């Protein structure tokens, strides 16, 4: 896994800052030039020589600028395919909807949405056919519109779009030739910045003390460095780190990630429940992007501090993809689009490496449903905490047996429900999930009443309590 450490340059003099700013300006110009040449199908080797001659950058800076530009083009092409798929699904949903709607105003609104989506689909399909990409604005479209509206100056715009440079590392280069990090003393590091032919800047590199060990490991191999100018000069150091071996001796902590909280449950090495906690942050749903990432990082850090108290050396996470409805449900769409699930997983993996904790991904299928029917009432957990417990047990290889009362319910439905067939493992849970989703249907309600009577229960609340394991079934002992 790739780990990125963040540091800063706190002791730069004014002349050194000017030299670094000039390097950023030249590098970003080379990147934009490479971007346009790559769109014109120029070959890498020819382009590299062209960039070196035109901008006076060495081979490694030129290569990094071209790779940066190439990465933008690749990501745009991937986004085109994703947008085409999602737009088609939205069109399909809207066309089905318009057939059912009779209100004139609502029909007019849906038809306008269909026209807008059709135009969007045609535009992206044209890009796909011609091998082109949508227009890219370096520096950001929002900042560009501010420049057009006179809300920001041209000098500030130039500063925004020329604020970083990058150098790819390699073992042959001793880690990184252009941006080389060396350890001076125990916790003191130095960054050597190549600003021209036989011209270097030597400056102290600061990193948080808890990351010193990882930086020591990184500089012994190959590492890539990106220098970014914000309020200060930030250093992002990326290198490959091997995962830590799984250790179940002190149990496993299961993570269930949700839109407004992270639920963590620790299972013992025997698969039994130990302790659980919910780390809540309702602000995650509506906070701005940067603040949301900051809040999520603090939430993950808090969760790991809690796990360390119990000396757990392995965490389990779910390999989940949020289902999109492609509908006009604004509340749900906002909730899903605001939820940085990928960022949460990335932060958990990164934190696990930094805390020397092993990590294992598991299939989360029916984890919430199983947790609800087996563990919520038994241990007094929420559905999310119970799902985290199922994930922790699954990481250790424990299979979730269907409780006896639920097996009786499946057998009871065999004759009346065509979905009920002899199944194994998760398929049985899938059958129950399908039935319980249709529980509001009068036919299923009648089946529940009949099942309750067959086991000596007349009250529907009592039947549901028995199915959820809250109280024992009087005839199943």
C-alpha cells in the first residue's frame, strides 16, 4: 500500500522562496504544455526532449510534468465512461417515471430533465467516439470564473495555478534525485531541492514526530515528493509500505462506516462480543469538502485511540459500494454524494499503517441484516454496531448460522412462498432479507400471523421480538 506523509519547510529564506516559486511556475507551464501535446498524440520520448529544451527542466522534472498531465487525461477519460453509464441510468429512471405521472406540471418538469440528460449524454458520447475530453481549466473553474467577473486579480490567478511541483523517485536515483531527503540526526531531516544545473537549496524538513520512523523507512527505498505552496510550503512524501501481518490474538475491531458516524465493535479471538462504541459526527453530512475530510480524519484517529486501549492489532473493514438510485430524491442523493466513503477507507488504511495495526477487508453482504436479527437485542447494540461485530467475526472466518427460530420460519414459508428453497450460508440470509423487505405486504403479514400461531404466539410484537432474539421462543427450547 502507498502511504503519504505530510511535512513542511519552516526555515526558508526569502530568496529561497522566490527560487522555489519560479520552479513552480516553470513546472506548471511545462505540465500545461505537456497536457496539450498529449492531446495531440505526441509520443512520450519526443515530448520529454521537447519539454527539456523549451522549459530548461532536467529529465526527471520533465518526466514528472508529463506524468502529471497524463494522469489528468486518464482520469478525465474514466470520468467520461462513468458519466455515460450514470446518465443512461438516470434517463431510464426518468422515462419510467414520466409514464406513471399524470400531473401536467410534474410531467413538464420530468420531460425537461430528460431533455437535459439527453443533451449531456450526447455530449459525453461524442467525446468517447472522438477520443477527446471536456475542457480542463488549470487552477479550477471557480477561480477562473472569479477572474472573469473581476473578483480576483490576474496575479492571484497566476499564483493559484502555479503552486506545486513534483518529482518521481527511483531506487537507482538513491530515492529521489531532484528532491532528496537525508536524515541529519535522530529527528532532524534535510530536503535538497534541485533548482537548476548544479544548483540546490538545502533546507530543514519538519514532519510530525510520530511519522519519523515511517520517513526513515521511506528514504531507504524510492519515494516521490510533491511540494505545494499554501499558507506554507507543504511536502507530501509518498512511498510503498508493506502491510502488517494479521494478528487475532487480542481479537479484531470491526468498522461499520456510515454517513454520519463510524461504529466500531471489538470481537475476542474466539468470536465473542467484547465491547462497542459509536463515533458520531452529524456534521459530516452537510460540511464542506475540506472540513468533512478533516472531521473524518479526526473521527478515524479517535477510533484508533480507543482501539489501542484494548491492544487490538487487527481491524476489519467492509468492501462496500454505495448503491445509487439515479433518481430525483434530493435528500438521498445529497447524503450519498456528500459521503466520502472512499476517503474514510483511505484514512483507516493509512492510520492502520501508522499505528502498526493489520487491516483486512471483508464482504459486507447482509452484515446489517444479520446483526439486526442476531446481536442487536442480545447485546443491546444499534444495527451499525451489530454490523461491525459481524464484520469483525467474518474477518476471523466465523460463519453466521441462521437462528433456529428463523430456520423454522423458512421451513414454514417453503410451501407458501416460491422464493423459499433449501439454501446454504448467506443464501439463507438472502432469502430472509427478501421476505422481511416484503413484510408490509398483506400476504407476508398473514404468513407472520400464521407462523406466530404455530409456535404459540398470538401477539405480532412478541413474534417480532422472538425473531430478533430479544426473547426466547417458548416452543423452541
